């Protein structure tokens, strides 16, 4: 099977599970500020979805000793694609296992990236069906936009930190058929890679962990679809004591409107204001940025990303016991 | 080859050629108001591109006795896909022929839709390379955003009128692998179909011609990527005597921010403010709207589409000699 | 006292009281959709304020048999200005009386416009002081922006219908010192007048009642301060079954971003997206529009105001018993 | 004459003259990027106006050895107010003189603030009358919005640096009747004051010069009226190599949407996205901010003002020969 053939095998990022030491704060953040709907509670976990997320959940919040990503799951474009991708990973010596699905999703292949992130593939996903009072008049909208906070539409993308970007990138390219749209290089070293399997700028990004740690999360991103909502959200975050790291502004890389904040549990969340650049060309060329235009990479406007956090802070934080043991 | 296999064979809408009886007015509209770059003049034709269009041109303006679409061309996702799609069309008895490319594009397969529209397929497309002074700092941007008017980024989609929607829709589904995302039905009759082969809401739409004419154009759409620019453009059009048909507002169908105007030659042009709903689900269900919610189909806000033009006016206009002879 | 001297005697529109036959619906509209805070309940009335309204209330919702404006009140710029304006009204044979204040406001002069509207003047107004949990970090913001609906900042302006515009306009000019910024004339007849006593485009407008009724309300307007919020509100209103009459669009007259809806009780409400044109010139010239540019008067974009309601519907509706008795 | 009586004697900021060592660059900036119209050239000076500026010019660009403000002029609200303000200044020992007007303006009273800024008062101002081809359909718009760059509507406000804020503030309060809306204090020292004589947040601001220099300019601000245009302008500045100092973001103080850049000559220019907070209360209380909430003062979003420039850079720069001689 050629590279050509596999480039649409992954459909999109379906869900992420995060751990939080402050579940009340984290749930207040996602439900009251970002307007996500709760679809289930089970044990120490709560399942959430944005009003346009198509499935039962896109975010699972689980109480845990330290803020971190538990796992992320990509949906394949067919059941056969799932089998093929699992086989490719196995053939490539990326360890993995099949598990039964959990709430809202079916059979799942779990593997570990070369840097230690827990990533999963699945096909079966239960479509969310809104009860009558939550049905939207807009047929492509899975449920009404809620009246709480500044509601996000859906999950958008995932940004992982890695001690070494290139092997993680290569595994996503080789085994998942994802394509690297843009890269950032620092001399000979790959400092970041942004990958997608559809016309979005990226669904998975991998950035160098300046502290050299393995398998951490940089951020998960949710989608507004309107850059003004990033501005509205910034005002809300400021008023309600959520720490804004940077933005609202627009990245040069991806051309996406961004806003970075820390949810009360400590995980970084990006609000993605619009779709940014959509790559329609089937034979696009990967764009390579260098450190001398890092300012445009990060922001078209006047934002300077805070050095003390943006390139070093990830979850789990390095001073956490869990991370220290790793 | 199964339907599954062909759903990514068409990459995107690459270009449209229109005829205009007022070439000066039409070019002023696209160049001075919509900020498109001229890349070539040849005979009675001028080639234009938006600042993020990836190829040499996305719009060809040709002087002609009557406003109309000459042809539209879709780019396939590989050279093999082009061969396969041409074969499928031939096998399906949709007449066509191979021609040499014209400026900026290669070998082309031209066919006629069941309703008489000239649609073309091609793979070879020359990438636009900006001269130094037009190079953008943003690597995914093929050229600087110009300082004229309210510039569009790129061509977005094509909306065709048809005397009978269903056969045209079926030919795009069967032979081009495009998927129908949303439909409008009027009792048993299909009043409209919106198709795409990527996650965009549509790249080709087909709407019923209320006058029963064959092979006409409803509109071509260009992309802003920011709904505020539709508002800015409306103000510009008002000040510079361009007739606004409807908008700015947001469609319920596609969730796209719209503004409809008539370019001075008479063709309807839509400005598409943002990407609207992106369909990420590989097993999405086609959404079917009925006439009893036509108000939401057309606008989420208060816009009422003008009955006297929106559902009947197309190009060529029915009173034109060219159309009368058809 | 010359006209020059009195042009700042009125400071701004402080409050409006409306009647509604559907108090639950009306309160849900203003509190849950427009995010207004309730500051008091008393008898059949509820007092509301937007998060930047400076006083205890800007809107009083009272249960009543028919939708209508009970009264509107303007605040003067000093206690002496209140005395002077009351004297001028009396000297001008506009009947009135002094009353004690009600909740949050002091001594009030009530008079009746030549067309029968109940308008009041007052100076004493109790500043709203937010409790700790509602205090904003932004010092000019009287309370935090709430997390419900798409919240309005404050009351903006008042638009009255009159059987005869000119006498009402003249009484506001002569006795209150307000200035007519823009006018609409239909031949020899004044079809509308927009007045202010500060740099806002208008705080009181008077439009001709096409049905010839006396003393009705056209609309009250609340202020967002961001035109995108009109778009967000339109989407909310559509989803939650509030009838949108027209917009979002921008008026040519006043250059204000507008959206007209009917609150569940039946009163028309305008959402004013931004401040529109601010008149800084002390010797500005009144702008006079004529009916041949009525389209630009009403909208810069493609909106057509619905003839069947915009120019004829007011509250109380003409078929109401209360109005029939008037 | 009481304080009450003088609070509307100043109508608004009418014009500013700046010097630039790079007149070609400065004019390209204001004309091609900010879309200002040139109304006259004379000697080493060019007169410019935004498309909604009501007079012949709001900005005069003069070639000079060093970037700086030459003078700013406020328009009074009547000819009598001009006489009264001049007398008050004289009585207050602020030296001044009457001069004849220059292009577009009449008799002028020139005085020097306690910190050395050249500020002028005038009443006579020639209204700009657009030629037929530049007439706008919108009657409150003095001329059509041009098709060049991202055009500003009009001049908005002036921000002066002072070695000692308080005396300058007091002179504007006492002699010009301007009111201090917001203040920033650093312990016992006034670090900034924002003054207005209408409902705008400020027309003149005075900020402490961290370098202790006298009589410098911090920035002049131009008005867009739409915060999205600040974002559009930032993208334009980035593409066309204009240095962005900070923004787009929104100040907590004034609630104005800001973007700071340096024009090619070196003067700081602010683009003011919308009107921010409008002070309608005649008996408003001055809001006093302290250094512990300086982050909200400067930005509601994530912007950090660059310490190395924002609080120290002004024009003339301190290393300029002109300044060294002062």
C-alpha cells in the first residue's frame, strides 16, 4: 500500500481524556465557561461534548493526582482502515493492544508513541442524538448552542510535547498516513511538526519539549469558528480568574486564531477561533519555518509568547511526583 | 471500485471562467473591489487569482455577448484519479473529450453535465510563485494580501442551476465520488444538493432553476475567511454602486456566512465569510431540509431572500439572445 | 437662556418601563437571553439592569394586559437642569407633575409629549454597587459580564412612534435642549427625527406612525458594543424561537449595527451592536434624508425592512382593547 | 464660573501636526496603509484627513530632523468658549499667544502645557466638502471610505508623556474644563490621567515619562470603529514591515481596543478599534487604578506591554539632537 493510498485513513481527532487534581474547577471551566454539555458521570470521570461534537463525548475529565493527558483517540475513516492502521503500527514495532470500547465508542487499538504518549484508534462511535429540547434548527448542528458562557463547538486538535519530535512525526506519517503540513526547524533539529489527514491545518501537532521530558501534553484545542469569540472568551477568562497565557492573536503557522489559557486543573487549553488555513492542494508542499521568523510563526499581531511557560510548561508538570517517577 | 474508494478522488474546485458583456466593469469589480491579482491577459481574456489561490488563476474573465459561466474545473487528487474519473464518466455515457491545457493548467477532460454545464477535470496545475515583492511572510499564503479593496483569499465554491437537480447530483456522486452533504426537497422533488469531496460543506451545489432553464450558473463564491469582511464588503459595494442581492447573514444550510451581489457584467457572486460547518465524520448522514424550514435554510438572521431574483435569476439571463437560441 | 446654553441639560436615557402580557416570557428574554441582572421584584414588576448600566435599573417589566411602554425617563446633567427643564415644559404648556421617585431614583417630573407618550425627567439616581462576587476587574464596568445568554451592556436609546413627528421633535428640542442629528422627510412631512444631547447618534428617535395612532412605542434599544454580538444574538434568537424582524445589518442613518426582534410580550427590541457615528462637531449640520434613499437609511447591507411590520407595528398593537379605547 | 459650567467648553481634538525624518515613509503609512486622504501640500508639509474627519485635515505631516509632535489643537464648542478658555489660561499664568489660522482653521490660541507641549485652541474650522466622486451615500460620512489599505475613520485621541503628570492634568481640568475619567497611581505619584469633555473615554491622556523627559509625545490615535479592523491592520502591518509594539487587544482602562505601531518616521500610532466605554453619567466618579492591577489596565487579553519601549519610548527620542538640546 503506497503512501498515497493511506492519506485519508484517519478521519479526525475524536476525543481526549485528561486528568485533573481539581475536578470541580475543571468541570466548571469546561461546562460553565466553555459551555460544554455533560453526557455522563461514572466513577471519577465526567464525559463532555461541545454543541457540535458529533459523538457522545470529546472530552473525558477524570480526577487524578496530577494534571495530564490520559489518552487521545483518532477515528479512522472506515473499519478496514482501523485494521490496516493497527497492523501497520504492529509491523512497525509500535507496541499496542486491542481493548473493548468505553462509553460511546467501540473496539479500540491502543498504542504508545515513540515518546510515550497514549494514542488510540477506533472506528465505532455512537452518534449523539439530542433530546427534543436540545435539538437545533440547524441540521448540521448536533445540539443547540447553550446559553452558558462562551460555548465551544467541538474539539479541534491536539498538541503533544516530545523529547524528540521527529520519531513521533514519522510514526504518524508512516503508520497513520497523516501529512506534515508545516514544520519548525532549529538548525538541524525539528522543533515542531503539524500534521493532518484532511484539509485542516492540523489535528495533531508535536512540539519539542524544551525540558527534554517525554510524553507530555502541550495543549488540547477547542473550536469556536469565529475569531471574535476568542476575544469574548479572553474577557470572560480575565473576569473569572482563569490565567491567560497568550492571545487572542493569530498564528502565522496554521493562520489559526489562538488563545491559550490554563484550566483550573493545570492543563493548557487553546481556543481556536477559526479554521485558519485550509490545505486544498493534494500535492501541497510542506512549509518549513526557521527560528529566525519565530515571531511570525507564533503571532501575526504583537503577541510575544511567554518564554517562561510556553516552551517549557506541559502536563504533567515536571515537578509532579508522577512525572518524577517516570 | 467501491464508492468508498472514490470519495477523495476530486481534490477541490480549481477555477471558473465567466463571460461578461462589460469586461471593464467586471475587472474593476474583481481587481479593485475584491483585490484579485491579474496574472495574464490574452485575447479577450484576463486571468485572475486571489492572494491565497495556489495556482496561476482561479478566475478567467472573458469578454462575451452575455454574462454566463463558460466552464468550471475541478482538480483531482492524483493523475490516476483523473484517468479513473474520465473513464467513469465515459462509461456512464456522459460525453466528453480530452483537451490540452491552457495557461497554468495541463491536460483536461471536458464533459457536459446532464443539464448542460461545461465541467472539466484536470490534475496538472502550475503552482503560483510570487515575485519577491509579493512574497508573504506567512508561508501558507501564496502572495501578500493586497492593499486594494476588501481582498478575497481564494475561490470557494460553485453553485449551478439545473432544470432537474437529481441527475446532475447523481453524476457528481457516481462518477466524481462527491458526497451530498445537505439537500433541500420540495415534496418529492429535489430542489437543491450540496456536494463535497473533502470536509468543506460544499464545493459544488446544484439548485433547481425555477424557470426550468438548463445549464445556467447561479453563482460563484470567493472566500474571505472572516465574517466581518462580508460586512466590510457590503459597505464597499453599497458605496460603489454594486447591487447587493442579500446578506450579509449566515445560511442555516452549510452554516456559511454569505453576501450575494451581482458583478457589473451580471453574474451573481457570493462572498463566503468563513468556512461554515466542516464535516469531519466519515460516515456522516446527508441532512435533508424541507420547504417548511426554508427560512432557516437560507438565513439564521433576519434575511429574506428576494423571491424576484434569488430563485429565478441565473446567467445567462433568460432574455439573452444566447440563451434564447439554446 | 439661549439654545446654546441648554444643549447639555439632558445627560442620557436612564430607564424605560414596559408592560407585558407574558411576564415569564419577557423576563426569560431579558434575563436568560440578554443576560440582564434582576435587582428587585415588587408587586407585578421586576427591575433589571445590564452589566454596565450605572444605576439600579434601566428596565422595569410590569405585567399588564397589553404590551406597551409605560414611561421612559431621561436623566438631567444637574439638579438645576432638572428644575430648568421642568419650568420650560410648563411654560410651553406641556402638562406635567412632580412625583416622588421610585426604587433607585428620586424626585421626578412627568410630562406627556404632544403625541401622548409618558416621558419623565429626573436627577437623583442611586448608583449600583456590585456585591463582592459581581465586582468586575474593569473599573468602568459596574458589574461582571454574566455567563448567561449574549449579555447587553446597557440601555441605549428609545424610539417612539407618533401620529405627527414634528411637534414631538420640537418639544424635545425646545424644552429639553436635544439636538436633531438626522431627519427623514417624505415630501413636506417629517417621517422621522433622531435626537441627542451628547455625541451619540440618538437617545430618542421619533418616527411617523403609518397607522396614524398616537403615543406608541416603536422600540427600545440595548447596547452590545460589538457588532459580532448582534450576529451571535441573532443565532440565539433563531434557536430559541424569538421572532427576528430584521438584521443583523447596519443602518445608513446613525451608522448603527442593528437587529430587531420581538420580546415574547410583543414589544419590539433593538440590539445595537456598536456606537455608530459619534457626532463630535459642536456646529454639526442636521442631515436630512429623503424617501428616495430609504434603502440606505435603513441598511447598508442587503436588508429590506419588512413593510408589513416595521412601519406599522408598535406597542400597544392597534387591535388591543387598551389602544382601541385610547 | 463654576466647574460645572465649563465641562463642555472643549468640543473635541481637531488635529495634530507631527514631524518626521522620513516623510515618504510616513506618508505611505498614513495614505496607503491607513487610507487617509491628502487634502493639500505646502512647503515641507502634507495635510491629511480620515474619511470621516469633518474638517480639512486632522493630521499634518511635516518633514523635520526628528520624529515628534509639533502641536495638537482642540476645538472649542463655541467662539465664546474659545475666548473664555484663553482668558482662563492667561489668568492661570500659562503663557500663550493668538495667531492667525493656517489652512482650514481660523484664529488660534497657542499655549504651552506645564510640561512643555504645544497645545492650541480654536473655534473656526472649515468643513470638508467632498467632490462629487468622493461623496458618500451615508450622510454622516464626510467622504467615501477609500479602497486603499485599512482606512481609519478619523483622529481619536492624543497621549502625551510628561515628566510630571499632575500639573498638566490640572491645567486641562482647570482651564479647559476637561474631566479626568480614569487615573493610574503609583503610590503617591500620578502615573497617568485620561481626560475628556464629552462621553468618550478620553481625548487627551497624560502619562508619566519614565525617563523624566519633558514635553514628549506618547502616541496619537486614529479610530476604526470596529475591533476586527485592528486585527486586519495588524496583519497588514506585519506583511508590510511596520513594527507592531503591542496588540491587538483591549485595554481594561477605557475598554478601548488597541494596536500600537511605529510609523516609519518613528512616532507611535495607536489604532483604536472601537469607542470603548462611553461615560454617560454626568456625576461619574473618576476611577483610580493602582499598579497592582497594571495588567488589566493595559490589556484584558494576554498582552504584556513591552517594558523596553512602552513606558520609555516617546518622540522625540531621547538620543535625538533636538531633544538633547532641550
